[in-house]
C-alpha cells in the first residue's frame, strides 16, 4: 500500500527581476521610443534629473586627426547605401521667401486663387469651390459627382450638368491633370495640355485604350494592338512616363522623416571605428540632494518614494548598460565587416546573430534587441545595424558569400545591361555561376523582386 510522502527536489528557475525587465525593455527600444520612455520617467520620478551640460572647452588636438576620414556623417536623410551623394551649396543665410511660400501653398489655395479671378456666377463659383475642396492630396476627385452635389442644398436643386461644368472648369486649372477621377484621365488631361504631335496623339490612344499593357511595359503588344511601329510606340510610352500621375504632390508642406543614428562610424588609422552618437545619450542622474533628504526623513508611509528612488537607480544603471551593449555590438559588427566599409556591398561577409553573440558572450536575443531599430551613420549613408548581418551561400570554391553581396551583384548586372537586350533571370543565374556563385534561378527571381526590379520584358526598351 502506497503511503503519501513528501519529496524535496532542487530545481533552478530563471526569473527576470524588475531591474532586468526594465533593462531588456530599454535595450530593445528605438532611439525615439527610448527618448519618450525617459521623458515619461522624468515626469513621474522626482529622483531622476538631467545633468547640466559641461561648459564648452577648447577641443584638444587629435594625434590621429590626419588619418581620420574627414567625411562628416552629420545628417543623412533617406540615404541610399553607396549612392551618389549630393552636396548642398553653402547658404548666405537668407531664405528664398518666394520659393518657401510656393512650397507651403496647398493645392486648394492654388486652385482657389485661379477660381477667384474668373468672371463666374455665384452659383458656378460655389460649385467649383465644392469640387476643389473635395480633392485629395494626390489631386484626385474620389467622390462621385452626383454624391458631391448632394452636399449643398441650393434653390433650384443642382443639376448633373452643373456639376459636370464645375468639374471641367477645375480640370482646366493648373496643374494639368488635377480633379481627375483615375490615372488614365489624369494623364489624358496632361497630354491635352501639350503641343500637338504624333507622339502625343499616340500617347493619348494608349492611355485611353491600352493603359494596362503600358503598365507592364508590353511595347510589342501595344505596337501590334494599335498598328503603330515599335519605335513610335516606345516614343509615345516614354512621353507618358514623363508625366505626373499625382499632380497634387507638388503642393503643401511635406515633412521629411529624420533618423537619428545611435552609432557614428569613421575611419581611424587603419580600421573603422564605432562611437556612440552623443546626441542620443542622455545625461541622466539620480538627484542626490533629494535622495539624501529622503534617507534622513524616511518613514513607513514613504513606500512610494522608496520605490521611486530604487527605480531611479535602476534606470541610471540600465541606461549605461543599454548604450554599452549597443556600442559593443556595433563595434563587433564593424570589425567583422571591415571589407564592407572598405570596398562596398559586394564585400559583405556572411554574418549571423550567433557569431556576434559568441564573440561578446551575450545571448542571441540580446544581440537582436541591441541591433533592432538602431542605426549607424557612415560616410556612405545610414544603415540599420541589422543590415550588416547576412546569410551565407556556398561558392564553387567552397567558401561562403553573403546574400547581401549576391543581391548587389544582381543589381549591378541589371544596371549595366543593354536597354534593348536586358538579362533574364536565367541569364543572370548563368552569369553568377560563371563568377563561382551557385544560385538557383528562383533565388535570383526572389532577390530581384525584393529589390523591386521589374521582370526582363518590363525592362526592355524597343528601338
């Protein structure tokens, strides 16, 4: 007969303390989210404070200054990796007020100015203004005319022909193509505004009858379907491509999205070095005056303040740990990808989270959090830290090549191809194999699509 008994066993359970939970959360936040988190903490925790900035002092000369790359990665907005940089000429301090005013003018304001100078009846002016106010940011009218007419109660009631007249009137305004209902109408309106020519007439025919074929760049099908020579069809298609399918985008304020890099990368001596961006490292501290006052007058009912003090100390330590981890991981990435910084994307080495984790004695999840939504500014552009990771594919020689380098090789092949005889995915596969890269055709197709490069027939230009 079995009797109940007590069995003692030793088991280990890994639990995250509140401090570690905060450390993990702070590490995975992006720079913007991290700033918002600190702002909230400063608002509710009386023991947290921002250190005063030290007074400016003359910078000491850098003994390696003559060996440091002079490129300054101060501001990179929508930078493309290894693209051609554009420099901004120095300003004399004066803004072009006319250009500034034009840039900030909305589409509706621009159209109302044209409407106000016309000699119209009050009824026609009101209906045209109704059409103008119904346009979206692209300059399109997305609401049906009869539905739009019901928004106003006029006596006598609005007739459909009146709304059509108001629409036609607004469509005659600048910019050409405004107040259209679809892309075909938008392009057709812009073609009407061009000087007469054979290309314009054929372009109008393409837009009204064969726009779907134009979208896939089926020039041969267009030529056969419309009965025009290939060269003339290609010229008409090229004319259409020069037109603007979103005429409203030229108006209104467009706020650029800026990325604040966490890491700055520069060349020093014979290697590339990662440093923290001082702009993203807050000078947070525990207010010692408040902490000492609390310790001297601490009482049992001050439990909330005790919790705030503990949290403040954790936050300062976790902040230091966050940036220390990000810098360690960033420098390890830069060290592993020195050839990338020297020679470009084609020199990218295969690299995984596990490689960096083992090198720094960190968990892979920690490396993932330290690189997610973190950016580095280099003399060549801004990259997410995760960009430096790349899966490896075997080469004919038995070595490994990164998938990032293979994608770049495909992009360069397509970039250098003849416009009238572009490479098919099968031809690209064969060219890669000639370079010792064993890549399947379906992989080439996948990488081409990821880079948003059209298929061979859509890239072909017919002469």
